[in-house]
């Protein structure tokens, strides 16, 4: 893609630079606000298994790990007895997630326009998420962005999940690019650490879920609203 084409599409200089040849995105807390569905799915799972009852107003500190990682964090946070095997809990959670069908999940404002402009600029784009692959596909279809991406990578796509750099490196490879040619958009320390160890420039979505560990990790760029990444929409509230 040409730099002039990017500029004609009013892309922020972050995206319009000649050294940016592809984009990879985290999903939850970055492109989509899926917390209501994740938490409700966890609530149903723990209640059904007799592990414990999550309060209606509960919001976990960890929404950036794998399903098991989030479960372990919630169990520890609530002071419940740790299950000896999380395998049946994970299976129950996926069943609940499928039934919920991402009914409360929404795109962050401005995401659709930014993705479309990047697509028009012929920038290859991928997703690298700790959602399982099937759930990532369902979520992107539900909010209408599935056709924007050349490749979608889930927590179960590769032998390791984030913060290992492997999923991001493999996603970039599937785009036919190299790490130093890409930007990785995320919202948590897991994303920042993954990008750092993969040698990829990290772009922080500050309005995502975040976590305390994020404060000590570097970022190439940070933004709060997706509108900021399109020059002709930067003043939209």
C-alpha cells in the first residue's frame, strides 16, 4: 500500500507511516467490550458447578488471561476453594458462552470506521486473542467485523497463549509480514508483554480493561478513543 493512499484516507500518522505494513489486534477490551458476557458466563459456570456465587456487581481484576486464568483469578479473589481440575469448568463456560451468543458484547465506538479505513488502505490485519478460536470467530461475526481480518488467532490456535510471544509471531507470519513491520493493539499487561517479547510495537487502548502490571510496561503509542485514529473524526466525542 502507498503512503499517499493512507494519507488520503485521513489515517493518523501512527497508521500512515511508511514503516507500518500490517496491524494485529487483541479482541476483548481492545476492539470489543465483552466484559458483561464474560462475567455472566463465569457467574453461571461457578453457580452450576457449586463453586460459589458471584455478586451481581462483581468485576474481576483479570479479564486478559485464558479462560482458566480468569477462573483461577476469580476463585482466588473470592476466597473460594480452588478446584482440583478446571477442565469441566472450562467446558461448562464454553457452553454458557455459546448460549449467551455474545448478546451483550459491543464494539467500542469508532472501531468499525478505523478498521474500514485500514482495510481501504490495504493494510493486512489480524487478531491475536486469548479467547478460544471458535469464540473469537463468533464474537467478531456478532459485531460485524469478521470479514475485516486476514487471520484470526485464538488461545487454542497455537501450543501457547499470550503473554507468550508465539501467538503474535505466528499471527504476523500468517499475514506474510515480519514483527518490525507491524503494530499490535491491546489493553493489558499481557498484550504489552507479548508485544515486547515478540519485538512488535505496542499500541495501548487506554479505555480497555487494563491492570496494575500495565503501568511498568512500555508502549509505542496510547489512545483512549478509536476516533482519535482518524483525523477527520478526531473531535467526535
